[in-house]
């Protein structure tokens, strides 16, 4: 009987509320002179409290804010506070329905920082597939696209036949005008792989462009080691060769397009360097545009500088061009007062032969003047073709050393 009495004594009586202490009003609040104010705040559905400020007969406010639950009378014991509560703001539409905020994919995320989750929104299907590719390569997993359409896509792990449950499904959300992840099983139960088909040539070129900008002379072996250490991906030799060529085209430009701008380049040199000598020869073709043959350049500033302050020695030499289209670079250089190389003129030709050397030296003679006036002396590396050209009757004014 005693135990039952104690248990009954511990029971709380419903409807009885504890009184809380209230600080006395301050002098500042008493003299404020504010009128009665009334604010209604909604903390949660079904819970509403009213707050009001007491005012005395003379109009002076006491500064005490009292709260009263809906349904309670003024005589009930209510909560008192000196701070006026402000209404709680919620993200809702005009009709009162709450908005759901979904995570947005960060397109600026670098490799290894891509995060995927259910409900994440993407701007397009291409951005979603690129994000999945970067994520799977970083994780070292190989996937396959089970469904790939313009408005939805589904990918699974290639090891799903062995029990791996990784899966992601993505479709268009017409209401929000975006693309959203609907299903995502993140956990992989398969082992890591270094031979990943998702690392295609397009992805390799994208990752290789920055490396080529910093290291333009990067070799095939250095590219292989770079991807193995930085991305834990092993690439084939053919993929490295093609990707490296495309990355250099992105950084340096296409050689085919550059040859198509030769005439524009010559016009720009004429505009920025008046009195310069520019000569372009082409091979005509009846059924197609003319084919490039050779290009001679002698800037006016270099020509006048050589005559004014350099020694009367001219070095002649040629070298191979290691581009896709090949060719030869013929050059005429001098030496200034500081024993530095001084470029006088140069030409790009298809092949180093007697005809191209004769063409080059004839234009050089027109730019520098006659030997009887300046006394030029030529130095070469004992090339038989060059020696033959210099001893011909066409260029009798030059002296060969």
C-alpha cells in the first residue's frame, strides 16, 4: 500500500504550470511612452502564442512582454519574458506550401572533389555524365550505362553480376526545370581497378592540357607516369599518343589552321613593321586552293640594325622543322657588339635544295645591298649545296669564307 501511495505522489497533475520569475521593469522602459503592441508568432503547426506589452494608465509601457497560449485567459499563469520574439521565417510559396531545397552540383569542383547524393540537381545531362565519369575514375571503379536517353540515364557497376550494388539513376524534373538524381546506391563491394574504360581520350586530353601548358616538351613516358601517379590510371600507348597530340593542338593551335593564316600573318607584319620584306610562294593547283611552298621574312628593324652596328659577317644554316608537315628553316644571322646572335632574315621552305637557297640569297642580297658597297662575308658549315650556290654566277657579289 505504501508503494502505491508513493507512485501516486509522483504523478504530475495536468494543467498546473510552474511560475517563472520575471525581472522588474527598467526605468528606460517605463519612460518609453510606447503604446500597447500585439504580435502573433507561429512556432510550429498547432502551436500559437500571443505576446503583448503592458501599458499603464498614463500610456507608459512597462516593458514586460507576456506570452499566452491560444485558449488561455489573461488570468492564467503564463510565460513572461523581457525579449519580444520575432516571427519565424520559412521558405514557402505564396500559397503557403513549403519549398524543398535540393543540393546543387558544383561545376567548378576539381578531380577528386566531386560529391554525388540523392536529390542533387544538374544543369544538363552532359554535366551529370562528366561528374559520374570523374567520380568513378577517382574511386577506381568501372561502370556501364544501362539506360542512356535524352531525359534520363542509369548506370551500374560492371561487377554487378558478381554482387556489386552500386547504381545511380538520373532523370529530368519538369517542375523544377532541372535534372536530378533520383536513385543512388553509393557503396561498392568490388575491388579497385587501374584499367578503366571511362578514362577515354576526351577525358585524358582534358586532364593533359594543363600539364602541357606547364611542360610543353613532355614525353610519352612522362605522360604515362603522370596518369599512373596522379590518377592511378594506366593508359595504353596509342591513347597516350593521340591524346598528347590533341592536347598540344589545344595549347599551341592546329598546324593546319596556322598554315591557313599565313597571308594574315604577312599582312600583320607589314602593318606593324613597314618597309619589311615578306615573300610568299605557292604551288598553284587547278582544282583546289594553292599549296604552300616557301615564306621569306626580313624585318626592317633587323635589316637596318645589322647595317648600322654589326660585324660584316653573315652565318648561313638550315635545320629541320619537327612539326606535322615538316619542312626546313633557312636562316641568316650576324653577331652584334656583345657577341650575341643577331637574326637578319629567315625563310620556311619545303626542302633544302639549290633552288630554295638561291631564292633565299637573292632576296637577302636585295635587302642588304651589294658587296662592293658593304663587303659582306658569309660563313657556313661546308654544305655542298650552299657552296655551289655561292659560287654560281647569279650571286657573284658575295664573298664566301
